[in-house]
């Protein structure tokens, strides 16, 4: 009660104070910063950086991991998931266009906060002349940067002071609050104590009166309100400190936004949420008494941006009382301040856009500095006046905004100026064949929709229009549109000029709703344009970097590659000096994001221009005295260079290490950490060479791991972990032992990052040569297993992987028995993920090292455990268990024999299980262990299994059926056709109907099995059955999967061999009449294969006879078969060339292009096959028919013809072709010459030397000697 | 460039020309072609030792001299290029 009353009292007092403060004119001295303008910790609560450890930086692995992690929630056969799905052939349809922003995390989204800075001065072009004042020079940028930093530091200091102030009070308050909770009797005494003791309770009062918001003449800095030691808060001291801290830290009006997230608003003052009121009264108080404001706020919970955010403009009463975006204020009112937006959590791209736009404007409208004014005005004839003493600059944002004549100044309706041409809300038909515009494009391309006459525009504007049109076509157009537009942009790049181009392109890339594809296209535009503009890009380097740098940390691999390519091209175009000048200011930017991307960009520059060029700069940066950020970034650049360039750092390793080594003893912890990480990256890149370069850092690293703790220690350990493998065996052993003490200590660390690093380092150390097995066994293993082999490790995917890898590495040193013996019991653990981890480890260890180490007892335990784990699995990811089972059984080999009956019993039982998954696993297991069963001479058992599987062929689930067929195939493969039970003659008829199944897995396994039977055991099946199968097989040619089609075509060959080619051929030739192209192509391949397996003479007569069918498809099919046939039979073709020549003659004279094309390719294969076998007469005859086709223009035809001529060149020698060529090389018609020179060129490339003997004799002409007298010499 | 050229080796004519100096195009004149032929010939003579030996015997020169001569002739095998007729 008492607490409540004092809350109310306090509330009243607060509002009274506040009113008094705002009403009195704020004297300059007491004005604190306008924290809603200058508020600085917008990113509070966000991740400040991407984790520096582990695979930081190497995002390649990251992305893959991420992908895998995401995929793990998908269900489906892993074999399908692993297929790269990006290729366009995916028949599932088109990929849905995805917006980049949707998959970005908060950190990556910060790219949108960056400002595309104005163009900068290019000292190369301006030469000696002093740059125009309006152009930003390097000095300007650096000055701005310094200012920014100062501001930041100042704000931090202010915030820190508040923090301290507050924490003092909180401590006092907490102490006071604790007491009553402790004991009732003590409570009273405590009170008394307080009054006596100046330290606790009364201290609150004291600080309160001394805090400066109480001072009558001070404007309350917003944060001050937080400092109020309200009794309510004393009572409510339970919330954890961390939470309180978040509230208290650097108070910003934007924080308000959080208030609706706190549900405990019932008693406003009593909850921490109450603190957020601070921001409102300040502005609201202008017109309204506080309590009312409060009520309205809570009542209207679903406030939209408009009023929930303390927009300065809200100062107008009308606006303040209208929640939400009202039409009065217009769009501008809805514009929230940057800070406000950022704290509202997830925001829409549109908001981002507004925010960015606003910042851009803000940047341009920034007040002119004295220097700038000096530069603008002439020095003489003007005088700088002192401002009148009564002048007080407006500092309060509310008044500032009011003073500015903005459209929202009048809350009344004003008739908008009419522009009939602009209808931005209605998607208008774009004029002049322009592609469709998305709503968000209007902002950029809106001008294109205006119907203003082109002629009325200035040349500049026209150019701009033109660029916009082209860009729009590139961005949204159809592929042909895009292509021509891209070409035009490239060709006219210099004509358009760098400025107009980049001013249009770059903002587009910052568009928040950009999609992957669009970004790709725009980046492509930049790339092409860069190439053309060359040194003209210099003033725009920074702009381009701002846009492109975010690509370097994109999660998409190709985006990263693209980003690297652009930056690399950019640095080649602009040159090192410009690149450094552009990026130097960003190196110690206050924003970590900027520094991170800049470091990555710098590493790309280093790889483009060479490390040596960058070394002096890096050296200077890494030794920067001015700020730790610069040093941090410099060292990070080295790290990124190592990651990006890999072993290419070796030549410069020593200098790179020297540059960064002093960072190990830097005063700043972050610098020390990044230095260690960079050393780790360098060592990793250099492995296994370059230990001598690291000599100088060994000692500091060593000292470091003894003196540091936490994150720094982790980084140091990582560095050592990567350096140890580079050492000689002797040193490695010594150092490993030294570092192991600390590693073992850190085994217990609860920190996840530390765990991963420790595991990694253990892996590195253990795999090093000089480390003895005994040492590992005795000193490392016990602790290692005790701390890491726990269930919790199996839950996180990365821990899991790392642990398995490390354990496998240890096993490589200490042997199978030790490791397996320690974990085998865990196969029966009750946690499935843990069992899976154990299984995976055992699988890897056993398949690496075999099972000879495993003794009888362990063997028993192992089989027992595996069976248990296999039977108990419930998750979808069955492969681990299957692979594990397979690996162990295969490793044990004949030793499994005693357990086989048990295993088979299990399999049989599970084959009968209700769950499809279980049945499938059982069948899969059979195919894994079939080979071992054979080794154990368990043929009877296998036969039995075969019968069982045969009975299950009626399976409904295609996945399971596929596995059953696979198991049958495995058994057939192992025990052979004759011993197979059920006998082949029973099995095959059962398979025929299954061939009709359209499921891919079923098809694949079935065709494999049938093909295997046709190959090895065709005689067990009557010919009629095979014919039936032939018909089924034709259908299989339609399969999507190439493997299936290939297996089918081969099967045709086997069947034809078994039952003779006639019937099969008849079937196939009939199939040539079908419409579907893929089917026909496969048929022709099958015909060729039949011809190959059964000798061509059995097939050719029928095939050539079929050519007489007056049907295009059939004739083409025959020709294609001939082409394949001659390709397959090679030099056997010499026996058939005279037979087929008349047919080819006819085809080469046919009107149909495809006839000629296919015949030409047949001629090519024929010629290549019979080269050197004395068939020149026939070939020359064919050449005479091929030659007239050289003027064809259809690409496929001309290609085939040219290849035929090449083939004939090989068979006939270049002289013949040269003689054909000579008639046209100097033909009066250019078109003719072009073709002949083309032929000549390929002839020349193919037989340059041989042609020397055949060149025509040329007569000398005047002074020129053309004859070759040497050729005439005769002995 | 024609559509048909896109798929074959001529698609990169410039590249081709750079790699194989002896390749030509529709505007090659008699002189340029002859220069290429001559150079190829000399290169071939020098490259095939038996051929060099044959010429050496025929001309009654040492093989080394022959080789040197051929190499020298490769500089301007056909003399200076004829004056361009401007039309």
C-alpha cells in the first residue's frame, strides 16, 4: 500500500517537474543531447557480431551446415535430398522467387542501414588542382568519420554515467528490498538500521534529491527518469538484474516500443514497463496532462506506428490524439524515426526503405560546417557576425520539427496539386513495351510512367530515362529483353557515364524487397559496366562497396562468389590507392557490421591485387594507435586473407604473422581474440608448412593460454591447435602435453564455443605425429569421455559432428578396442540421438580401422548393442543405423556367423512389421549384409530370406518395395542364378508387372534386377516372357532418371543376346514411330546396342529396310541408330560402309534438314571408325554429298556438317579437304569466303603441320616472294 | 556473328586468332595468307630434323646453317607488304 501511494506521489511529482522543465526555456548549458535524434544503441539486444569462433568467416561450411540443418527437418529419402536441386532441369516447376530480406538475419539486414555516400573526389583525374568544395575528398570523409566516433564515444560516456548512477541506486534499493523478504522480525529493525546507516535505505533518498532532474532549471534528459528510485521499484526488486539492466541502459524514446511487449502493465508504475513512460510525457506534456496520456496509451493497445512512436511531430495536439496513421499528417507523419523503427523488432521492408531514405535525406540536409561555409563564400567583402546573445538554437526535437515548414504543418486538408500523369497507386500499363512494374518499383521507375514528351526533357534527363528503361528491362523483363538491355547498357556505359549509371543502379540494389534473381541481374550489370568504365568508377568506389559488401556475408554461396568477383574487378579498375582511400574510413567505423564487411572486402582486394601490395597498408593499420577498432579490423583482414586465399599466403606468411603478432598483447581483449583467430586461420591455410613463421608468436600464445580465460582463451587455444600440426614430431609432442593440461581443464567448460574449440584442438593435437597413443590413452581419454560423451552433446548438430570427428581421430591413434569398448555400452542408452552418435562413431572407427582389435567379449557386446539400437530406432534418419550395422558386420566378416541366425530372425520379424519404415529398414539391411552372409557360407539362410522377400513382393509402399527389390538383387548377385531360391523362372514373371510401377526407386531397383537376370540367367526364362518384358521396357524409356533409361537400354542388349535380335529389333523399330522424342532417342540407342551385342549384320538389313518407310520420324530414327551404331562398332564399320553408303547418299540429299544433319553425324562416326582402313573411295563419295551442305545456317545442321568434315579430314587426310577448300577461300562473295575460311581454320587447327606439304604453289609477285623453292628440291 | 557460329570453335574468333596465328578470315589477302604459309613451312622444316638434313644435303650447307637461314627467313618471309590500294 505504502509502495503504491508513493508510486502515485512520485508520478505526480514527475509530471509536475517535467512540465516545469519544458515550460521554462532551456538554458544551453543544461541541455542534454536529444536522445531521440542522437540515440545510439539502436542495436541493443541484437547480436553484435557473427560469432568469431569456430567456422566464423568460412561461411562456405556454414551455409552447407545451415542447409543441412534445415534439411534435417524434411522427411524424405536422403538420396533425394542430397541431389543438388538448384539446376534448372528440376521438373517440379520453377523455383519460387525468393526475397533476399526474408532469409536474412538481423545482422545481415544491417546492410540496409548503410548510406550510399555521395561520390568522392578522384585525385588521379583532378591532379594538382584543389578539388571543388562540393566534392567530398578523402579528408572530408575522414573528418566525418572522426566526428562520428567522437559522438559515439561521448554518448557512450553519458550512457555509462547514467548506468553507474542507476546501478548505485539499484544496489541500494535491492539491499533494501531484500531485507523485508528475509524475515518479518528483522524487517523493522532493518528500517531502523537504514536510518542509522547512511549506506542503504536512506541513501536512496539522498541520491534522489541530488540527482539532477530535481534541479529546477534542468531539462530532464529522458534517461533521468529511469534513475528515479521509486519505492515501487524497491518493492518490485525481484526481476533479475540482467533484465533491469536492459531497461536502464541508455534510455531512448524508441524504447517505448517495447512497452507493449510487457504484459505486466496493470500497475504502470510498479513494473519495469512503467519506466518506458519516460519518453511520452516529454513530448505529450506539451498539450496534455500526463495521466490522460497514460490511459489513452494503454487503452489503445493496437496502436500503429503513428502514435506509438514518439515522432517529434506528435507535438501537435491533433496528431497526438489521433492514434495510427491518420490522413491528416499525410505519409510523412507515418515516417518513424530511425531509432523507433529499429526497436520495434521485425519490420517490413517498406519500413526499412523509409528509414534508409530518411537517413539519406538527413545526410544530405546536414548542417553546413564552418569549413564548408568558408569554402563556399568569398573571403573578401564578407564578415562573420557574432550571433546575438539572446539567440538560443532550437535543440528540442519537437520544436525543431514544428519550426520546419513541412507538409504536415497544417493538420487541415489541402488540395493536392494535380498531376494527371502520376497515378502511382494504380499499376499502370507501362508504355513502350516496358516490362511490368512491381509496386515497389514505382519509387525508382515511376518517372517512366509520366507521359511527358521526351523532347521536352533536357539531354541529361533523357539519358536518365534511357538508363532507367534499360535497368527496368534488365530487372523485370523477359530474357530476350534483358539480354538486349544488358548489352546496350554495356555498350553505352561510357556514353552514359559512371555517375548517372551508378546513381540509378545502386539504389535499386538497396531496395529492401529485392529478390535473389533481381540482385543477381543487377550485380551482373555492375560487373559489365565496371569492365567498360574502368578508371571512371573511381569516385563511386565507396558507393559500390556499400552495396556489394553485404554480398560477401550472404548465406548463399553464389552471392558470395559474385560479390568477390565484383570487388576484385572493382579493385582492378580503380587501383589500389583508390580502394584504400575508399575503405580506410570504414576500417574504424563504429559499427561492427561495417568493419566486418570492410575486412572481407579488403581480403578480396588483397587477392585481386596481390598480398605484397597491401602489406604496408596492413602494417600501418594493425599498428594504429588511434583506435582499437582499426587494429581489430586490420588483423581481421589478415584472417580473411588467410581464409580466402588458402595456401597462397605461404610466400607472405612471415610478413603477415609479423604484422599481427603484437596484437596478442594488445590492451583490448577483442583485438587479442581476433589476433589469435587470425593466427589460427593463417596456420590452417599454411598447413603443413610454415612453422618457422610462427616462431615469434609461440611464446605469447603460450603465456596467453595460461593467463587468459573465456573467449580469449578459446581463441588462443584455437591458434595453438592449428599451429601444433605444423611442428616436428618432437615439438608437437612436447607442446601437446603442455597444452593438454589446459585443454583438460577446459573440458568442463559450460561454454558451447569453448567446447567446440577444445574438441577441435584435441583433434588437431591427437592427429599430430609425435603424440603417443599411451599418452592419449592414459591422460586424455578418461577425462574426454567423462566430459564429452554425454547425452547433451548429441543434441546440437555441430557439437555432435565435432565430437564424432575428434573421437574418430583419437581412435586412429589408440585403436578400435579402446574407443569402442568405452562407448559400446551406450548403444543401449535410452536417448536415441545419443545412440545414433555412438553408432556413427563406431561405424566410422570400424570402417577406418577394421575389427581385428575387437575381442570376443567386445564383439558380443557390439552385436548386441547394434541389434538393440537398430531395433529401437524411431527417427526418420535411418541411414546412420543402417550404415553402422553394415560397417560393423562387414568389418567382422566371418566372425558374424554365430550371430547371423539372430540377425536374420530380427530381419524376418521386422519385415513383417506394421510400420512401413521398419520393413524398409529390414530390407535395406539385407542388401548391406548379403556379402557377409555369403562369406559365412550361410547360403541356405540367404535362400530362405530370398523366399521371404519374394513373398513380400506384393508390398504396397513403393519405398519399401524398392528396398525389397534391392535386397533380392543383393542376394541374387551373391549366390548366383542357379542357386537362387525362388528359382529365376518363378521370380522373373513376378517382376514383370512390377516394371509397370512408376515410382523411381522401384523402377530403378527392378530394372537393375531384371537386367542382372537377363545378363546372367536369361536361359532360365522362356523367350516369350522376355518379349513381354521388352514391351514393358519400352515404357521405362520414359523415365526421368537417366540411370533408369541407361539400365533399360542395356537390358535390351542382354535380352537380344539371349533370345536373338529379330524380335527385339522388331519391337524397337516399331517404337520409332512414337511421337515422343526422348522415347525415340532411347529406342535408337537401344537398337545400336542390340546391333553391337549381336553383331551389326543381324540388325543392319532390317534397319535399312525400315528406312524405306516413308515417315520422317522413322527415317530419322534409322539414321540416328546408324549414327550410334557406327559410334559403338568403331572399326567394324569398314565391313558395312559400302552397304550403307547408298542410304546415306539418299539421306544427305533429302530435303529435310534433320535427315541431312543426322546423316552427317553418321558420316562423322563412320569416317572416324574406318580411318586408315582403306575405305577412302567410299568416304570421298560421301564427302561429295556432305560438302554442299556447308552453307546451311541452322546451327545443329551446320555443326553436324562441320564435324562430318572434320571426321573426313581424319580419315582422308587434310590434303583432300584443303583442295575442296581452296576453291572458295578467295571467292568474290564474302558470304562464301566466310564459310570457306571457317572450314580452313578448323582444318588448319587440326592439321597445321601436315598442311605444309599441300599448300598451293603461289607465284612471286613484284618484290614479294610467295614461292617455296625448298619444296622443289630433289635429290 | 551468326547464330550458327555460337556453338563451334569460331564463336571465339578473336581468341582463336590469338592462339593460332595462321588462322584466317574472309578479309585475308594473298600476301597475309602467303606469309602464314611461308612461316608455317619454315617452322615445319626446322621442326622436322630429317627434312632439315635433306635440305642441307641438297643445298650443300650445314644443318645448323640451314636452320639459321630458315629462322631468319621467318622474319619477313615474303618481303615487305605490298602498298595498300585505297579503294
